[in-house]
C-alpha cells in the first residue's frame, strides 16, 4: 500500500469516526489547555488548534515548528497546506457556478471538457466520489517519465490531464456503482471551473470565496520548494526520522501543484470564518448547502456518507455534522463543523504525527463534555531509537522490557510490523528481518506477520523461504489474498529459472 493511499485511508477513517452521536456538551474551557499540556509532556506537538462553541472561539493554541531551515515556531497566523480539506472549496466553486446557472450537476463532463475520455461521467459523480476514475498518482508513477533526470519537477493539472487523456485508463467501476475516494475527480472539477469561468482556479477562488469572506490569508498556492518572501507565514511539512533524533523535511511531492483536490493554504482564523459562513449561509443559500450536505445515492439506492466535498453525519434525529480531513506530505488537517449547534474545531498539523487520531479525538471528547485519553508510549518508537543508537538486540530487549506494561505502553502487532517496513525503507534489511521474526514469535497465530517476513526475505534474495511464508500466511487467513497473489507470482518466477 502506497503512503498516499495509507494517508487517504487514515483521513477517511478519521472523518467517519467523528461523524458520531454527540453527547450534551458540558465543556470546561480550561480542559483544552490541560489536554494540550498533557500531550506536550508526552513529547507530542499538537500543531495549531481552534475550538469554537455556539459560534464563539473558546480556545486557540499553536504548538510546533513552522520550518526547519531556519528553525522557526508556529504561530496562530501560520498558513498550512490544507490537503484534501481543499475539496470543500472546490465543491463550493461548482455550487457557485450552479447558482449562476452556468452548469448542472447531472451534466456530462465531456460536454464541458470535450477531450475527457469517458462518456458516462457527470459532475455529480465527480463531486460524490462515485465516478470510477482511476487514481492519477498511480498513473503518473507508472507512465510519466522526466525529460531531464537531474531536474526537480512539480506537476500540475495540465501535465496530469495530458497524461491521463493519453493513457485513458479503464474505469475502476461504472459510475454510480460504488463509492471510492477520488483525487482525480476533484482535479477535473477544478478544470471544469476554469473552462466555464474563463479564470484560473486560483483567481476564481479568490474572487468568489476568499475575498467575499475576508479570508485574507487563504490562497491556492503556486508551489515552490524554497521559502517564499511573498508568503512569510507559510508552513513546511516535516517528520521525525526513524532514529527519533533528526528532523527531516517532508514538504515536496512531484504533484504538489495539482489544484482541485488540494493545494490551498490557510490559517485557523480564516477556516473559522469559512465554517461560520457555511452555518450562517453568507457564502451560498441554505438550499444549495442542503444539496451539498445530502449523502450521495448509488445506483442501487444505497446512501454513502459523502456530499460535495464533505463527509456527512446522516443519522436521523442527530445534530448535523460535516467535516473533512486532509493528509499530504507532512500535513494532516481536519475541519469539523457541528452545523446545528454552530460548534466545532479546526486542526492543522505539519509533522506527520502518528498521534493525530488521539489529538482529534481528544478535542472532540472535550467539546462534547467527555473525558479525554492520552496516547500510550509506542514501544516501536523506543525500539527504533535503541536500534539506531545501539543495535537491533537492544531494540528487541526494549520490546521485552515494556511489552507487558499495557497500561502505559502500546506494543501492538501492527506497530511492530510498521517498524519492520520502516527499517526496510531505510535499508536496514537485516534489522527488519529480526523485527518481523520477533513479531511472528510474539503472534504465531496471526497471519499477516508471515507475509511481512516474506517481503523482507524476498528482498534479501531468499525466494524459497519467502514463498513458504506467503503460502503460510494465506493458509492461515484466506482473506489475505495479497499473500496468495505474491505466492503465485513467485512460484511462477521460480519455475522459469
């Protein structure tokens, strides 16, 4: 699974998680500060957070680094990359064109973009993530080749659409048959806005959304790698290295200039203004928002939990909640809007944290008058630090020392498995083999560790034992078809030798 798909899945899970039943609020405002302080004491930066209740800001905090070179701290005015939170602005752009009678939601895309290679996809299909369009990131990885291998490329819509039309990949499913999160669909929505309006998407957003709402620190950014003197508050993504000591830039990706599915930068205050504009219908009328906040219906009549750029709480007799997460390079963001009570929060992060779920759940719990949890220490992190500072034996000894302290430490199978793959990616193959083998020994009745061990063995060149582990994995759990696929391919390759 690619990092992009992993982070997309995480974002979808977070969005769905927070669309849940809300308890009556009994918030102690000071609890927000206590939570942030508790997280800070665990070494967890909570990024930028703004909480509002009944339309009033009740808490704001900024905690972390804005950039590494030079090292600079976040402030409340820092401008973060929104990643997929940008999609609701794309959805609103389409709604504004609909309001102006310049398009219909059920209009075919190729009526507006004649070179679009599919005849049965509508604008609504794109908005609702039910188009079946293939993932453009995978297509670029497979087909796009740089003309100059020494040059750093930053691709945008024009380059990607050219490649997409050239390859015309088959649809993943027929439009309306299922829901599948689609960055490609929102890329094309931005192109539709540009074709109909005659404006670059950046200018359309500024003129029709950002300026009217006085969102003066929000922009669809023309990405550049280095610091931009015209945008001094811009935030850069980073991550903590596996050795748990070094900080590593995590801001660049070759498709960083794509618009429609991401690319907008904003601040806490501007996103609060945005949520207020939605609740108070100052950006578009209530009738249009009802369309946008109505779950999509599939061909079989089944409802999804997604509208026009928002996840939706569709439970009956509950306060309406719309929200969306974003995850790209170092950034993880979340915009949560409890529409009926005009309460919610804005979360902006740039440090690729594994603790994002705990941070979001903590603020959501406090907002709804419930006690919050502090995440346990990750044994895998302590292991990594020991492996890099000493050796893999020290890392394994750390595991055995703390694995039984389940009150304070998390030594889950999944986290140890993840450490193994991280070690593989950093060319510590022998250490990864030891970690995967540890996981098998600790969880002998779980199938997935055998598949992971097989992956490492295959990279090491031990095809026979890799095959044995893939087969053993599938024998234990026949739902893990990826292990069987690898076994079949490997067996065929070995017979050819």
